[in-house]
């Protein structure tokens, strides 16, 4: 799976960081981003929960392997 965070949609609620802190972080503006090296999803169960927890649906999970 490949994870994408749309920072144009993100409001910085931080629910993804709470659900999967090993995969997500927040930048200096409070917007969520995927930690380097975790673009493939890492702990998939918690990544899926993070996607569901996002109040504005800024997280997209793409099936298949990461292109990196």
C-alpha cells in the first residue's frame, strides 16, 4: 500500500498521528505528513485506522506496492 496525505485538505487535527505515530507526524504548520521511509504503510492496521479517523479524509491509501 502507498499512503498519501493531501495537505491542501488537512486541517491538522492530528488524529492520524494519534492512531499511527510510527507512520505519521505533523510539520511546523501542524499539517500531517508521512514519516520518511514509511510511505508503504508500515503497520497497516493502524494506518487504516488513521485514514478512517481523519475528520476531513485527507489520507488516501492506495493498494499495491509503493513506487519507491
